[in-house]
């Protein structure tokens, strides 16, 4: 039962997690708008989400142990592949942050994050109603 619920919600959870990560990247760009030689970063949301859903972004790194009694574990590799944003206009100090672009991307990402939350909330309410109806 739990695996079915998790399966029903996993896509939206991954999308919300990536939207949150992207919001942090965009906020970092905005915060560094006046930093000389700062290069604006972003990632391709659609490609990253597709990789996360298909499991290709779930590579793991083996953890080093110093004793045979240590538990074997792994650390998930970072699925985000941050790219440098192409500047639309050259800056005298080498900064590639275009505030108009960053604000627009930030607002769009926030909109889609809120839409995802609304959808996920509705989905949870639907599942709750189905469970209570049994």
C-alpha cells in the first residue's frame, strides 16, 4: 500500500525537489549580481527531471571505510549538472548575471513550484479520500 502511494507521488516529489534546488541556484545568481567575475549558473530542469525519474541521476559513490567493522554505505552523487549561463550583454567587471533574466527565471520557477505544491496537495487529498472510503 505504501509503495503504491509513494509511486503515485514520486514524480511530483522529485519535481518539487528540483524546483527547490533551482530556486537556490537562481537566488545565488541574484545575490551575486554585483560580484566581479561571478558567472551565473543554472541547470536544464527538464533534462535533470527526466534523468531523476529514469534513475540515471542516481549514481552513488562508495564510502571509504577504515575498519572492517564499519558499515558499508554509499553517498548519492549530485544529480545536478550546473551550467554557466550565456551572457546576453558583456559586463565590464566580467559578471554574467543579467538581473532581468534572473528575476524572470526566479518568478517562473516559483510559479511552477507553487503549482506543483497545489497539485501534490490535491493528489494527497484524493488518496486520503480513497483510503478513508475503504
